[in-house]
C-alpha cells in the first residue's frame, strides 16, 4: 500500500494538466518546476495520496497549493465554484501568516490580475486565536481553502453547523508532518482525519523536511489499508556541515580563555556571512549568547546601510536579536520580519525557528553544542540556503569532548544520508476517549462503527475491540466508584444494542472547553515545612525521586514528596546534587544516533587494541569525519586516555566503574544509549539493587550512562545482569508506580480524557487543584485495576514517550559483556557524568578546573603505571613517540623489502633504468615523479603487475591516484 516514486513526471506532463491561466502564471514566475513539484503536482491533480519529503526551500508547499489553486481556478472561470471548503491545510504552527502570504495569497493575487478580475477564491485561517465573529463569518460563508491547526480541526468536526462545510472536502494538506507525528497533537490529527473520512473522500498530502522512516510517516498520513506514494527528493539539497573547536586542547586552557575564543569564532563566522541563525539548546543560553555578542562586538556598525531596528526602549539599535518561545508573539513576529527583510545580521534561537516558517534567506546556521539527533541537525542547518540550488551551510561549535565525539559522528552520518527514526506514540487512550466524545456530540452510531473508524488511524493500528470497549465503559460511567470522586458519564453506551451517543446537555460545552492535547503547566513552589524557598518547573519535578538532591538559590535540598503544586524538601549540607537544575531543558540523544556513536567507539577500541599506529588512527579520523586538525587531535587523545585507563566501552561491552568518594560509593555504568534509555536502565537497576540491599539509592543519568550513589554495599552489577527484555516493562511499571513522573503524567492523561475537567460551568480549575484531584483519582484508578484506560495510558506515556522502554529492551538483547573496573579514579569517559552532580554547585570556571584536575590525575596515574617519571601537562607526547617509533621501525622494514624487489626486477631487466630512480624515490616517500614514470606504472600495474612482485606492485598501484607530475 506504501510505495516510493522513482521517477518524476516530465514538465510537459505537469503542464498538460494545468489550467492555461495557471500554466501561464507558473511559467512566467519560474523557469521550470522544482523536483518536489515535478513529483507532486500531477499526482495531486490525479487525486493520489502523496508524502513529499524534501529540504526547506525546494518549493514543496507551493506545489501542494498549486494543485489546489488549479482545481479552484478551473471551477471559478466556469462559474462552478461552490460555497464549501475544498481544501484543508493543517500546520502545527499558529504563525501561519507569512507562509500563506508567500505560497498562497500572493500567487492568488497575481493569478487574479492575470485573469483580469477577482477569481472569488476565499482563503481563511482558523486557530485558537480566531475571534467568535470571524468564526461566525466562516460558518455563514465558508472559505474555499481553510488554514487551521490539529486542535481547531477537531473542534470544527464536532460543530454540527461547520462540519457540514467539510462534507465534500477534496484535499487535506498536512505541513511539517514530522513535527506532528511524534506527539499527541499528531495522534489527535490522525483521528480527526478518520472522522473527516466518514464525511468525504479526499486526497491526502503530507509535506515534510528531514524525517525517517518515510514509509511509517506515509502510513501515519493515510492510515491503514490506503495507498500512499512517497516522493523522496532529499538529494536536491547539498549540505556543508563542519564541526569546529575554538581551541586546540579543551583541557589546556581556563574557561575564560575558551569562552573568549568561542565568541571570537562566532563573531568571525557571523561577520563573514550576510545573515546567520545561531541555535542553542536552551532559552537561557539563547539570551546569554545575545548579551555576550552585543557586549563584545555591538553589531551596530552596519545599521546605517540597512533597515534600522530599535529595541522596545527605542534607544538601542542592534542587528542581533533573540527568538524563543518565552518571548511575546508580537516580539517573535517582529524578529521574523526584520530577519526576512535583512535588517538583522544574526538571530539566536533555541528551538522556535526549527520549523518551516518563512524567515527569508539565511547564509549560515551555527549550532552551539550537539542538537542530539541527525534529523534535528538537518532541520536546523536546512534553514540556511533557503532556495533551490544553494547549499545548506552549518557549523557546529563544541566546547566539550563528549560533544565533540557526538557531533563528529552526527556530521558524518548526516553526510551519509542517515536520519534518526521518528517516534510515533501508539494507542493513546486519552486522545481516543476525547475524540469518542467529539464524535458522539451530534451523531448516534454503534461501537463497532466507531471502532472501525478510529482503528483506521495509524497510531491505533494495534487497537483491539476489547480495549476500545474499556474506553467506552469509562466514558459511559461504568465505574460507579468514580462518581464518588465527582466523575460523571460523558456518553451513553448501550451494551445490548452497541449504540453510543451524547449524554446530557453539558457534553458539548465539556468537550469544547476541555479538549486539546497540551496540558496546563505552571511552576511548583518548593517548601521546607511551611517556608517557601523558591520554585521549580513542573517538567523538572517530574524527574525527581524521593531522596534526589538539587540546588535552588545556591542552597542544596533533598526532595521528599509533592502535594498539588508544592514540593516538600529538606535542606541538606555536604550532599552532591543528583539532578542538575537544567535537567528538564536537556534534549535527549536519539537512540539511533547513540548506536552510531557506539559503533564508532567500537571501531576506535579495536584499532587501539590491535595497536594501530597514531598515523593510521589519525588518517581514519581525517578520512571519515569533518573535523579540524584540533578536533581530530582531541578525539584521538580522549580515546587513547580511556583505552589506556580501563578500555573503551561500546555497544557490546558495558564497562562498570566502582569509585569511592568520602563516605559514599559510586557504581558508574557506561551505557551510551541516550537519556531516555538510561532512565529506564537506571530505574530498573536502582529498584532491584535497592530491594536486594534494602536501602535508598541515589541515581544520576546522562546520555552517556548512569551512576548509583550509596553507602554500605549494593549489588548493582548483579541487578543489571539480571535484567531481561521480556520482563523489563513489568519491572519498570512497578518501579514507577509511586514516582512523581507517573503522578504528573496521570494528571495530563486525566485532563485529556475528561477524567478531570479544567473548565466547567464557568469555573476554571487551577493546575494545583487539578494535581490534587489527580492524586486522589490515581489512588482510585489503581483500585480499579491495571486495565483502567486512563491509568494504562499514563503508564504507557511514561514508559514509551518520556522514557524509551522498547529501545532499552533492544539493548538488553545485544550480546553484552559486563566488565567491572576499580581504579581509584574515574575514567575520562566518566568525567562529565560525575561532574553533572556538581553542575549547580560550581561556577562554569570551577567546573572546567574540576575537569582539568581529574584529567591531570588520570595522566599522572597512567604515567606511574607505565614507569614514566613524569608526563607533559595535558599531553601524551611520550606515548605518541613510542607508537611513532614502532611505526617507523615497521616502515623501515617495509622499505627494505620493497627496495629488494625493485633491484631484483631491475637485475632481471623487467624495469627500465630510467624508471628505477623514480620508483626508489616513491618507496622513500616522494610523490612527485616524471610523467613517463606515471604512464609506465599505469600500464604495467594494470596489465602485467607480476613483473614487479606482489608487494611492490600493490604498493605502487595504491600510490597511483596521489602521484603528481614533476
């Protein structure tokens, strides 16, 4: 049912189906169709479902709209345009205006001008910001092209009056589908499309930038048992991605020097390009970079030659600005306008400019630190070179050795065309409950009919009828104990006849006031007893477990429990934090990229174990990774230190370090599989080890591994070895049962499934009151059993969306060897994981000094073990020299063998005298020779290589591509 298109339609085939007016406009505006347009325009006009995957700026949005405009213009010029919606365009973004202006309204104006009169084609946008008056106008006079969001589409389908306008839809275009498929907004959209399919048969068009696997996204677009063709035209965009280090050795300088070099590098890149977008991974970093660049370099000097931009006070003019989700909508739109017009030299963003809003021509994208996935890197870098035929240019700047390795592998995989797989949430029962209520608002149907409708959606491909019935029974109020908690039925369900329908007059307002997928969130007050000491974000609270230690306001607190929107803690002194304050802002490393890094680790481990020379390893790094010489040197030394210290962990070798620090003990697991997988593994190990030892265990996790911190004894390694893929999910379900993350996620699922109502009869329940209600309902839900749909969904969301239990099971299915080491010091690969615990205690400069000290201790230990009196600071010069000496001895021996074969062949008259001198120089390292020697070698090595001897012939044949004329 899913197939790839291997050849585009010809321009003539595309033009043949276009209305003469559209063809005339298109040919006058563009020299020829772009690759996505060649694949898609005719396909859409033939009413065939299609997923178009191509980089930003290749014309895929216009191609989708062009097919629709062609249909509408054909009807308009023959007076057959009806008062109904022909096309629904869905985007995850509310900020649709600029893209619509460029890809739809502007072409429509030019087409009307070309026609000589207004064509009468109406376009309207309906989102959560649309006023009641505008909605009334649309109901009275519907637009022919409706621009909307997933949430608004669901509401329109549940409106009896407006849904009539959708009964004969011909096209549905979903833009940025990759950004929808990976969350519950996309899940709701998939169900809305199935509801829409009950009203009309329509052509589905998906538009996506960098995403994989395309076959799964196509299934998400079209649902089960439908045909969908995929136009994969990623190849049309060249990419230039490099990884840069601002200093030669990250541990040889203090942090101030490195920071200065970083900003010098950023300034150099920005000043040599017309327009630059800088991506950071957090909003706080975005603001910090803007302030530092303004303070150091001003970015005011060229303002007179371009459009002036004054800040809100009107007294500072600048050509740099921040753009992130915490800024007001008006400020973000202003920044986008200035960027598009060329008034801004540089914009610094966190994630708000990742998606495909039109931000004009960008020359360069700079990524500060790892974006944690290849697809995210390509989406960000793809914002540059925003036109066909122009390469996307990206530079990744790293200040950390783990980041350096991660970004080196990421850049290599991007060049190879690798893309991480998107995670699509499956079987979300809270969204299903919500859409069942919406479906029954003005329609009576059987449970089987509703099941057939919703199970067509790809996220519900594995939905069973028994599970569907469990959701119906919850909505119908079959659990009488819930009425004691003020939870009342939302639908009527007659199990004898199987009919379902709306229940009561309040069902409609409940649905319209409480539907949606994004939960209410606010800050959580932190208290010691009754005294408030500050606040933390709710996502940060989700990650806390009893006993976790964190820093707030410069003081250290241990988490005990939460009630509503209050977290109870106790002040502690001398304890190392287990969760850094920026934990909730961290982007998780994708599992697919983690596996590629693990493969690289394994390659490096084998090369060191097999005693490859430093030149050979350097050559391997130079050949396969877009790194500067400084970056290559840093990667080499980092891996060499780890190899000499305790070995290099990788996909099949889990190294576990035991470490003592004061009265505490650490057990450090090197499991570079991403934070979501390590969250699973660490919780499972801590739960089992804690039960075996009957003691509390502190846990710290990162993308690269996790550690347990404890007193006394702990059977952590035995616990890890006892984990099995087939029992991991059940174990984790028990481990999270009383966790903060389950309590919070249960509230989110309860809100989506109407177990908790945010708004009811004019009253709005605060987030704190919702959480209090949620805690009470969670206890009731557990009494109802594990199959209660809301509890079941909350557990699924924690295990599959927050964590990654499936990938953790995959890891446990590998052939793993567990190697325990105890060296008295942490290995180089463990530095950043251990430093995480000190992240909120130490200033940036102190953290760097901490790393330097750990590094020096490791070097000193290695020096003593190898009987060296001393070692140069931050250098492995002597170790390198030792390897170089071995390699040199090997090379001398090879030279002697080759020369012996050369003289033997000459004495037998097999090599002309005039070639002997040049070949001797080649053996000794020369690469510039007389042209006649090159010609002779090409002919001899290809036709009769045996005359030179096997080794000499192979040696010369390998040199041929590198030889130059003298």
